[in-house]
C-alpha cells in the first residue's frame, strides 16, 4: 500500500483528441467495487482456480504398492512427474515442450476469440491482485474511503488497519507458497511437516520465494505487472482481428459526453454522463472511452459499472460492451450486427495447430515404450585379444524398466557371426543372456562380446544388440554400436 495518493491516482489525465493513454503516469489504481455479470464471472473464475490450486495436490491415485499416491506430482527427488496414470521420466522432458506449445497456441486461440480473457479472468496475477484489492475493501472500505484513508495522517487506528491488511496479504501469500510446494511432494505428509517445522529447508525457502513474489506483485506492483512487466500486453493486438471480442466503447452513441442532465433528456447529446465509473472500477485505471489500450486486461468490470449507470437513467445497456469491431461498426451505421463469428481463418489455423500438437502428444503417450536402453562402448581398452585368438569388447548396458513390475529380458547380438555374450557375475560364452530388471528401476550390466578374429572385416565392425522382454511379443529394441578389433 502506498503511503499517500495524489489526485492523479483518482482519475486519469484526460488525453487530447486522437491520443490514446497507454500507461498510467502517476500513482496506483484504486478500483471501485461493482456488481454485475463480469464481476460474478471473475469471482467464479478466481474461486475455481484457487480451489484447484490448493486442493489439487490432495487428489489421490492408486498406482500400486510403494508408488506415490498423489494424482498429480512433480517428484524432484525421485526425478519423476506423475499425472494420474502417466509417469514421465527425466529423459522424456520433450513432453514439457509439447505442453508449452499447447499452452501458447491455446492462448493465441483464446485471444483471437475473446481478446484478453486470459488476463482478465484466469491469470494468477489478476486473481491475487483482485483478492488483495478486495481485502483492502473489506477492511478499509470502498474506493473513496480508501483514498481518504491513505491521505489521512498517521495514527494508531490507521496503523492498525494497515497491519490487518498487510497481515492478511501475508497469510494469503504464505498459502500461495505452500500451495505451490505441495505439488512437489505428498501433500498430506508435506503439509504436516511444514506446520510441525519438520520439512526440509528447501521447502521453506521455496515457500518464501513464491509467497514473497505473490506478496510484492499482488500487493504492491499490481497493474504495473500487466503494463510494464508482462510481454503479452505488447503483442496481444497481433492476435486480434475485426471479429475478436474485446471490451469496447460505443463512441457514436456516447459522444458528446456531458454531466447528467437534470431533466434526463438525452435527445441532443450522447449517453455518456462522464461519471468516470468505468475508470474508477477498472483494476488497471484505464479509460476505455479512448479505445483499446495496452493496459486493458479485458475483465469487463467497466461494462458492469456502465450498465448500472445506464439502468439508473433508463438508457439501453451496452454503451461499453464485450463485442467485435464488426458489430460496433454495424450498429454505428444503423445496420444489423452480424453477431459472433468464431469460425474464421485465424481461429481455424490456431485450432488446427492445437489439434496437431495435441494429437502428436497423445499418439506419443499411447505408443511410448516402457523400456529404454543405453549402450556405452568401453574405451580403456578398446578391445582385448584372448588366448584363442578371439577378440573381446566390453560394454556398459543400461536397461530402464518404466513399469511397476519386475521384468526379465533376453539379450542377443546381430551383425557378427559366432559372437558370444558374457555378463560380469553371471553367464559366460552364451548366444543370449537373461537380464532381470526390478520394477521402476535402471539396471546396469557390464557385458563382454567375444567374436572370432576371422569374422572381423577390419579394425571395426557394426554390432547390434537386440533386447526383447521374455514371454512377450513386443517389438525388440535394437541398439547399434561399434565392435573394435586389431589391424589386419
């Protein structure tokens, strides 16, 4: 909270004709509380998001004995990510790239359809800033009371109320930090450990970092994050077209604006009574009457505020509306508005890209192998010539079993006739080996391959390891590698 608020913080400087205000020049927005459709949508969106954020980690999912029971879990210690029945390993980080692509394309599609609906209703900065502003409203009062409160000299009562507000912010921020932390460990156990001071130090550091950013950005930076820090506000217009739904002011109907007439006669003037309720209710302090602006987050609260004023004077609602440029121009020209047009080239392109990326992700998940192999040829020495003349090469052979049951595999070779296998600590000079791997583990075997010297074509030859699961008809895993030998 600021110590003082100048008059510029109450109303925006009025731009000259043709000028659009992109930034607030002074102070911080002090939004007025309003009621209406968009305000209710914000409450619902915030409630659902916060409920998911804080209750999501407590969802359970049975993966069998000795497996995490949390439905969605980012297990950093175990180097796994769990999403219900899907288990993602570190080497499958490319799935994160797919999720980021889906998120980006979804944002583009959302913007093309309904403008900055993400910013206005779903962004975490919006949700927590709105919550912090409402805490101020509940403790101190409405907009005028908050402005008067900030202007008042320091007193015991003022310090007490400020302490309550800041203390409530701190509690909400701590809850935010704890909420994030619970996604990285068993929520029930971790929550208990946090409050009994038995959690690892890293957990408390993480809570302080996340909670600290929530406290600073939601409590103090507020709309400055949207205007100055967030890159989305700068390229959002590239995703709009004349059919995108955005918060708009019908200047043809509202102008020329003037204070409300005493006789309520609007025959020779615009419907805007210049009450500035739209500006005062805006969480970023935007005057939407000067057109679409960088700082407008598309929350539609100004629509609720304006509709209340229109109702008061018996005028039609919609002086400020969530509509497309095509519909606005049609009404201005006295034509019938064509309505919403969700299917168009831009949205079809975004939806198509989204379907392609999501389809690739789905196919990849459905066909992903549950076994992975890594082969490393030993270089010290490259080969050993045995007393019978045969040549031996050593390999580190790693098998990753990605399911939660013990499995037995059969390993053999292709490419060099007469090759035999030997596993350190096990079977020797065999055409094939049985290798066991425990559930959800990586097993590392040291394998020797012996090949008669007369089979080798030269200093090196291609060798292929073939791994199949015992008793299963799945596709074999072939790993091509090098077999080194002496000069001929």
